């Protein structure tokens, strides 16, 4: 049974179909929530709230967008709500991006010991770099580059215009690359 | 009017914008040529790609018991 059939059945009150949909997407949603908030407990809480919202509003889903896009929209909103509650955290300003394109350190990345992202030291560097980005920038980078949504889908999920998505993506890519380069320099 | 020379900074900006795609216009042609000849910009391009790849491969698995807790939270534990 594909997603469309499962959604239809779930909308008609079939709890088994609903459970199958939840099971199909729980890993994706948990993983995405973790990538935004970088905390396992918070990610689980966000995942629960996301599926609760999903169940409550399932009758409104009209199938015009992909179910995954719709779920990304719900999980993104929950991530932003949580981030706004913790508003005392300072994030890097992206108003002036000129400095992002200046190379202070020449690092040869090909000689780095990190052959996979499973390396704990690398994970710390990645966590540290992305944590400096505001959740709004993080969201665009993760949806477009990491989760592989199109620019248009990313705009739909984040309720931004396509040029705004492109601008945030451009700065987020440059910022993260610069942060990693500086961290690798040691 | 003389066309301004492409700078490394412009190429870096372009890389972050398009990841090397969409190199069709005249200016893009200049950027592509610069990229072919400048090892610094080639390296920059590669490292932007590696940055994205690192984040793509950094995934976390659902913790033990999280699925069961979710089903209970949604009142779906009988349907599993």
C-alpha cells in the first residue's frame, strides 16, 4: 500500500494505516529535529509534537504536496517554536557576508583524518559550527542541502520566497565551510 | 567598456550560490574559466562540497524505546 492509500485510510479513521505512516516517517523526522536542535531529548519531544500535530490535522491534508514536505513543514515549525523559547542564545549575524569569503587559513582538507562523519571529533566540530547559525539559516541549509528538497519545496516548507531561500542557503554554506576550515586549522 | 576581471571572491560567492551549476551566461563563462585555472578556487569548491557531505552523513538513529513512547503518546500502541 502506498502513502496515498494509507493517508486515505487514515483519514477515514483506520488507526493501523495511521500507525504505518508514523512508523514510515518517524526516523526521518527524529533525525531532522536532531539536526536542528542538536539534542536527543529535545529531538524526541519535537518528533512527538510533530506527529501529534500531524494526526490532528490529517483531515486537512489534500495531497497537493508530498507527505514528506508537509511533515517537514510541521517539524520545522515545532523546531522554530522551541528555538524561540530559548531566545537568550546568541547566533552569528549574517548581515554582512563579505568576511565569509576571505581565507585566513590555508588548510589542506585532503590530509584530514576524518574519512567519515562517524568520527566523534568531527561530529563535535560539525555540531559547534552549525550551532552558531540561527535556526532559520540552519533550517534552509538542512532542508535544501542535507535532506535534498528542491529550492521551491524549501521555500514552501519555510514560507520564504525562493530568492530568500537562495540568499540564506548561500550564506549558510559559506559560513559552515569557513567555520570548518578554521576548526581544521586548529 | 572593458569587462572587469573575475575575482576569487566573486567565484567563491558563485560557488556558494550554485555549487557550480548554472554556468550559462557570459559572466558565468568567465567564472568557469577562472575556476578551471585557479587552484585556490578549485579547492574552495571542493571544500564546500565536503562540508555539505559531512552534514549529509551525520545522522542519528531513533533511541531505544522512542518508537514505543511515540505510539503510546499518539494512543496508537495497539496498532503496531
